C-alpha cells in the first residue's frame, strides 16, 4: 500500500555530491547516501541498560504514502468532493504527526480503505470484495 520514496546518491571521499548515475556508483564514489523521507522509525530503548554499547533493543521502520498523509491533514478540493460523493460526508482531518502515525501503522487493507475514504485515486472501500480478499489485518481494522 504505502510507497516509500527514496533518494539515493553518491559522494566522493570529501563529501562532494557526485552527478547522477545509471544504477552503478559513479567514478570516484566513496559513500552511498540513501534518504527515506516517507518513513516512520520506531526505536525501543532499555531504560535499565547498564552495559557497554547501546541501550537500543530494537528499531522498526515502516513506510507510508505521502499523498494519503497530505489528504488526512489538508485535503484538496477534489479530494473533499470525492469524500462527500463516496460517503456523504467529509473525512476527519488530523494534525501532521497523527496522520503520519495512522498512515504508517495501517496494514494494506486499512491503508487502502483510508485512501478511498480520503478521496484518493487509489484504494478501495471498506467491506468491498478487494477489502475482504486482502489478507492483512492490524489493530486499526481489527480492534481487539
Ligand atoms: Zn488494518
């Protein structure tokens, strides 16, 4: 569901950005730099850790669809119109941080349902055949 836009580039040993490449490191490349602007990182830290090294127990990274987050924060007029046509009401909006958390933590099934609800061109309605066929589930679509 969620796309993970990534920027990948190379630098020489002095940190100078090297020109674009065609899938291979350019001549003179020393460092590869990968940036993930649409990724939520969750870190677990042991507060009782007393040893040497890092108290970090685990780190998890999940991507999210930037377009879905934008629609959840500040939908465009066409998205608002689609929301009303599809559901008879506007979808709720959220602050940016809440929208990122909701979009990133959604499984494929509820991410697609959210996209449809928010008036995007992709996704499907909750309860539809595609929604029923989707094998994923999470706390958002299957509350415990
Ligand atoms: Zn779900």
